[in-house]
C-alpha cells in the first residue's frame, strides 16, 4: 500500500479549524503537531504559539486518489488561505520509520509511562508502563490533549470503574484505564485502521480481556449492551464535542465524569455550554497552552 502524506503548516490559532475541515476527507485521522518548547529540568513542555503548527494527514494512493486529494486541499485552503503545504508519497514501511524517530518513552502524570514497543525502559516503583505501537493510528501520548486525558484519568479512576474511550486511536487511553484498575473499558473509533491498531496494542499490554475495541461512534455502546459508565474519555475536536455532548453525558451514570479534551481555547465557551445543556452539573477546566480539557461531572 502506498500513501500520500500531507503536511500543512498553519498559524497555531487556526490549526484546529483546519483539522476539523479535513478530518472527514482523510484516512487514519488528523494529527496536529504544535511547536513545543521544553522546560529545562522538567518533563513538562509548553506550546510555542508564535510558531506554526503542523497539521498532518494521509490518503491512500488508490484509484480515487486524485478527486480525494483535490477535495482535501480545497477544504484546507478554505479554512486557512495562507497555509503552506508539503506532500510526499510513502510506502507503509517508510511511514512507520518516519514516525518512530519522533516517539520515545515519556512520563505522564505521577505513574504513567508511555513507551514505544521497540525501546527499553527501566521502570520505577509503582510505574504503570504502557507499550505502544500506534501503527497508522494517531495517539502516542506526546500531544497536550492526550496528556490532559491521561492526567485526568489518573486522578479520577477508581478500581472497578467502567470506562468509555470515544475516538480511541491507538488505544492509549483505554489501555491506561485498564492498567489503572478499570473493570471494563469500551473503546470505539470510526476508523478501521485505528480499531486494528488499538486491538493489537491491547493484546501486547495484556488488557484484551478488559478492553473491548469496536468500530463505530458513541452509539456502539448500545450494540455492545454496555451499561452507563463511570467515566467517559473523549479527546475530540471542539465541533465533535458540541455535537456529541448529549450522547456522551447519556453514556455516563449520574455522578460520573466526562473528560472532554482537544478543545481549542476560542471554542471553550461553546463546548462548555453544550455540556451544561446536556446535564453536566459541574466542570473543571485544565489548561495547556491554547488547549483546554473539561472535567465534567454529570448531575445526580
């Protein structure tokens, strides 16, 4: 299989809008890669909002590639006329070696350590180590929105909790939930490549009996006969949060929590309003540069 990689360089303020515009048109998800500045002597990084953000997407070089490419570029340019674009053709093996160069072991929160399957790591006492091979699915724990979910998960989860991971990608959040004591995790994604990658990662982390990975959206919980969960994790675009707020709150038991990450600062009020209207009784906002994560509690 050959793939076409599209790398859009856009001002940080409009990166989320570009990602939302092209998401329905590309394959395997969209990755936003903001410029980061490391904090000396710390595991923390800060967003460099004065530098461009990279928005990365892929299309298979299939028979309908030309019209799909044209639609993708038109959508991106409509969202950001001043973007710059580079693209290249990749074999699947070339793609794999490209992202592996940027994925190394990293600590998130107090106990969680995310590491690639090909890297050695000596764990500390009480470390919860997750081995990850994202494949063609995005989600390695290095993006601020993923880190926000992982940190919230570490604080909120209780032994025996039931968890929903909406838009699971590589399965990183679902695996972390299982390793932190969840009794059952339903992980869903609309991308079959993500579902395949997440299932493989669940097997390699020994949590396949706890995590069920299915193709679909939040409605998939009904098909699986899943009861209301204690905690829902959703690392989505702001637009999807606005559209799915009611469905996510419905999936959670009274008094349970939703972690809504991936919200850009300009869209925070609209997203928070959507969740309040859907039945969120209380919310806490976590900030990481221009990103916001809402930790919402459903009314009793």
